[in-house]
C-alpha cells in the first residue's frame, strides 16, 4: 500500500505529492481506509457546518483511544487561526500520548 499524504484546505493548493481534501469527512474516510502517513491540516474551511480541521483531530483522538487506530506518523497544522492552532496542537499531543501506550 502506498503511503498517502493528506492536505486539508479549502483555499491553498496542496504541495506536490499530497492529496488535497476540502472537508473533514473526506480526511476521516481516508484515515479509516488506512495508509495515511502524513496529515497537514487547516482549521477554517469556509463552512463550519461541514467541520474544521480540529474536527479531524477530535475524531482521530477518539479512534486512537477507543479503537486502537494508528495515527499518521506526522501531523502538522498550517492554519493561520492562532487560537485554533493552539487547541489543535494540544489534540496532536494527546493523540501522540494515546498512541504510545
């Protein structure tokens, strides 16, 4: 299986070699399928009703804790939203702690 790099953003183009997603549901479906090696998340996606980058992290945190899902080896945030960035970093730290148990 080829390792996939996922880039969640509604306005920025994905870097070369990355798969661009526009909505959290797309990212979650790819995470459920497996093989995601890296994840780069924006927070604000233009329609909060459809979710934010933080929603992906909340889903992943629960999946790691309750179902033993293995998170991507690398998760980064490329959001310009400073307050959201802080809570997203905290979620990543929690995911890393849960995955190392």
